């Protein structure tokens, strides 16, 4: 190989290596940037390692931020900004300080375009504290006017006292009016400025308060309230407290001298409570000891504003001796602040002679109470009546304090029947974990009250998987009250099942092995599931030769959820041997289904309406059948209603149904609807029918 070819080959290898190194460096830099921006997991670094990491990242970004192509700089400027945001997060003070120092050093030493240097100072403004003040102070004398302005704004936002001193010093030295104005503006924007400037007016107003008379004192006091309020916002609590104490002392010396004095004292007491949580307890005790009802009313508000719960607990300790109005206020405050330690004192007023206090105490225990509170509320719920008993029960249903479920479980397992019934009911309302198995056991107890309560509670927590167990328990229940609860619960669970036919088969299987009474009870639950399997079983029962079974089947069909039962019901109604009671149930059940089945074929619904009318034995059922015709917008129905309206005792009912029918027809055939309404209007059956017909004729919507 010639030397020339060898040289070319070596050059190519060197270029490839350089490209690889640059690529690897960029990859490492991107990984580091992602760590420092919070977009990738970062290793734990010491303060020195953190500084080195930030220097490496800034060294990588700086040439990219300074590129000749200005448009390409933005992405890298944002990367620097993201680093600052991540470093300034809560709990990362070491990272923030390390980055701020690196930024300051870069601004002082690195070559970069002016706009990039401005961007660096802007990031110092966002995260800098005392470590940045020296650099920013030096920049205040820069020849770059914009850079000076960036430094000024950064010192304005810097939270350290050193930044305030820097602005003060520069302000004293500068001669340029425009620059002096800008520096003064920054100085006045500092949070310390208001406190500094407030000292002289505050002292002047205090002198007026102590030595002045009449309206001047009120004006001075109001001004001091404003100044103290601003000091509180700046967290200058000691300065604010000294003003509030002076105001309170002055207001005490001016008692009974008008509303203005009272409001000054109210503001002073509230302010004292806000400034010092430990002293707030003394403040509320002082206010509550006053003879003035107005001053006493300040106590609760002062405790609410206090930074700790000491004041509220001071009021809680007085709860039993307070007037009902203040008892209610303190109880509300206990709820608002969620103080579990107050449960004991709240229980002391549960037997107050004032019902509103008892209700407030129950509410407080329910919202912040523990196991002891639950014991008290259970006692009230079991023995109380009216609003108090209901409030205790409702409170227990929602109560979330420690040990509450354990107390309810213990009460449900033992004690008198009344208390057990309340506790068992709460299992369902609270949807207690593992409640189903426990309630199934209680449902099988011999005590009818306990069994009925357990069945009722199961309705809230049982599901399809529990249907077999519920059916078995129902079949074994002899007490009438307990069995009624079991039927209601089983129907509730059946109604919520997704596979209607599957759960129906479970019930039918239990019916086959149950005694006569249990079989009838199980049968009556099938209208909750509906569907073809259930309908077949109930229809067979309704046609049974066994009178009791037939009656249960007809009653169950009469409340069937599906339209398919309507012709079956009318078939039973058509039989002469059907008793009047069962006949009424079948007609009314069929009419209800005809009305509800809006998606069924109109012709079928019309024929069923006519059958219901023809089979009806009493006028009441005939009226119901006529009314149902009004919900079936069909030509045959219109003709039948007009015939009935012209003849017989039911012309008013037929006229009303015909107008309803016209209104329903208007949605699809407005011309036919108006023609029917006009025909009814011409019959002049009644003023109400005429009014409704006129509305249809004019095209007004039915209400």
C-alpha cells in the first residue's frame, strides 16, 4: 500500500473516531441534562459533584445558546430554564445553590452574546438568593444598560437582606436621575419596604391613640388596624402583635363608647390570635369572659383564625358552661378544624336540654369522632326518637373515625335486640368490608327482628353470587316480617343481576325443594328479574289449579317488567272463572305494560288496548284501557276513541284520550293530528277537552 493511500486511510479513521466521540459526548450530555431537568432518574451527588455536573451542563449548553443561528438557540435556552425550575423545587436547596453559583461564575467569566448573558441573569433572578448578590451587585455598574436593568430586577426579587442592602447602597451612590428612579422603584417593591415605611406612621398613630381625643383616636385606631394587617401578611408577627395589644388595651379603656370601639377591639383580638397561636387561647378566654355578647362572639372567630388549635381547645374546655348559641358555634368550629381530642367534651352536651345543641354535638361526633363517639351515637340511635335519633343514625352511616367499624361490629354481635338491629343496619349503609358473610349469619338467626334487619342490610351489599344463599335463607325463614324483608332483598339483588335467566334458574331450583309457603315467596321475587325463563315459570303458576299458587302467579304477573306479559295477563282476564280481584290485577298490569312499551308494534298495542277494554268488567278498568289508547298513535285507535266519544257513558274519558292521541300523532303526522283534534273540538265535550284540542290545532307542544 502506498504512503499516500495509507495517509488517506488514517485520516478517515481519525474522522470516524472524532464523529463517534462527538456523538458519545452529545449522548452523555443529553443524559446529564435530562437528569438535571428532572426528566430522568439522577444518581445521588455530593455538593462538589453537583457543582461539577452543573458546570458540565452549562459548558455544553453555552455554545449552543450562542450559536450564530439565533433561531436554534431557543431549545437550549429552555433547557437551562428547566434546570433552574427543577433545582428550585422544594427540598432541593443544595442543588439550587450549586446551580446559582455556576450561573454567576459563568456570567462573570464566559464570553457570550449580550442577549445570552441577559438570559443567564434572568435565570439567576428566578432561583438566586444570597449567594448571587455579589455578582448581581457588580453587574449594576456594567456598561450594558440592559444588563444593569436585568441585575436590578434580579436584586428586587432576591429574598435575602443582602440584596436589600445592595439596592440601598447603589441608590445612595448613583447620580443619574433615570437610574436612580429605577433603583428606587425596585427598593420600594421589596417586602421589607412597607414594614420600614410603616414604622413612623404607626408610631405617630399610637401617640394619637394614647394622647388624642374623640374622632382622631378612632381614625388613628383604624389606621393601626390596617398597618398591623399588612404586617401579618408579611409575617411580621411580633411587630403586628405589639400594635394589636395597644389597640386592645385602648379599646378596653373606651368600653361602651360606640360601635367603632367594638370593631377596633374585635380586630385587635382577632389579630392577636393570628399572630401567636399559644396566646390565642388566652385571647378567646378573655373574650368569652366578657359581659358583652358582642365581645363573646369574637372568641370563635379568633379561634378560627389562630395558627394552632390551642384557642379552639380552650373554647372546647368551656363548652359545658357556655350558652346554647355559643355551644353550637364552638361545636361547628370543632368540626371545621377536625379536632379528635375534643370528643370527650362534646359527649358532655349530648344530653343538653336544647335539641339544636344535641344535633350539633351529634354532627360533631359523626364528623371527627372515634370509637368512644361511636358508642355514644349508637346508644342515641337505638333509643332516641325523632330528629335526634335520625341524626345519630345518619351520622354513624358516614362516620370515618378510628375504631368506628369495630364498635359497630361488636354492637351487632351482642346486646339488646334494638341496639343490634341498628348496628346490623349500619353494615349495609356503611358497606363494611366482609359484611355479606356476617349478615347472612345474622339473617339465619331465630330472632325475627335480627333476621329482618340483616336481610334489609344485605340489599345494599349482596350481589348475584349471593342469590343461592339468600334463597335458601328465605326458604328457611318462618317469621312473616323477616320473610318480607328477605323477599325485598332478593328482588333487589335479582334486579341488579346481569344474567337474568341464570339467576332465575337458581330461584326455580329452590322452589322445587321448598315447602308451599316458601315456594310462594320465592315465586313472587321473579318479577324482579323478568326475562323468558322467569315469565314461563310465573305463567305456569298463574294457570295452576292450586289456588294459592295461582294467586301468587297472577299477582307477580300483574307487576311484570316486560311487555311480553301483557297478552298473557289479558288471556287470564278473558276467563270467566278468574276472580274479580285477579281480574283487576291482570287488566291494570296489562294496561301499564301497553303504555310503557313504546317500542312495540303499534298494531299489537292497539289490539291489546281493545282487548283490555272489552274484557274489563268494571268501569274503572275500562277508563284505564281508554286512557292507554291515548298513548298508541294508530288510526284504528283514533276511530275507536271517536266512536266511544260519540256514544255511551265514557265519552269524556274517550275525548281526553283522543286529544292525547292527537298530540302524540302530531310528531309524525301533523295533518292527521289536527283533523282528529278538530273532530273532537266540534263535539264540544267539555271546556278542558276543547282547550287541549285547540292547542293541538294551533300546533302547540304538549306539556
